[in-house]
C-alpha cells in the first residue's frame, strides 16, 4: 500500500488515476455484532455463529453495509488531498455485493478515480471502488462513490 498525496489544485488532473490497494484488515465477529447493535439488524446469518454454520455460507457473514462502510477508513490509506478545508462523502451512484464476507475474513480495497468534476467551491471525484476478500474469486463490494473536496 502506498498513499497518493496531491494538492487540491492537482486533483483536477487525477481522472483515470489508479490509487492501488489498501492493506488487508480482518472483519471480526465482534465487529459484526457491534454493527448489528448499531443498526438493529440481528439476523442470525450475521450474529448466530452456530446457526450460521448450517446456513448457505457455512459461517456468519458481515452485513453488506458494514463492508461498504469500511470504504471510509480504507480511504485514509489511498488518497490524501492537501489544501482543502472540507472533505465529504457525497454519496453512491451504484453499489453491489457480489460475494459475502465471512467472519474472520480479511478484506482490502482498490480504487480508481473515474471522473473529476468542478463544483461550486470545489471538486467532486467519482471513484470506482472494489472491496475484495483475501483468497476470494469475486469482490465483496463494487461501488461507484462520489467524494467532494472544498478549497
């Protein structure tokens, strides 16, 4: 993993730039349970390891939205834009969850800046992101995210 550091002014020329991969992190059962508590989604496939062993994935799995939410801390490993006053996650245009993340699995994210657009007071980037499971054959999350940087 190596972070790409650019100034606010340089961000305009980053369209098409591949940011590479983050380091792997483990998604623990405790983390899954904490997410379940925060969202009220205690479905057994996430929170009951014994019952989940008999389920379709053979183990408890992380909530898709938990895996997606980890894109935010992964960002700190991929891109740093200096000379900005505010950075915001503006939203998502497309998200898919092609494969599950079993408790105890390790995941990482890759990202490529697909678009750079001027907005009032700043720049918006559209980013193609993929979160993959170590040893997996399909990504766990594929998303096109929008981030805004204000000077």
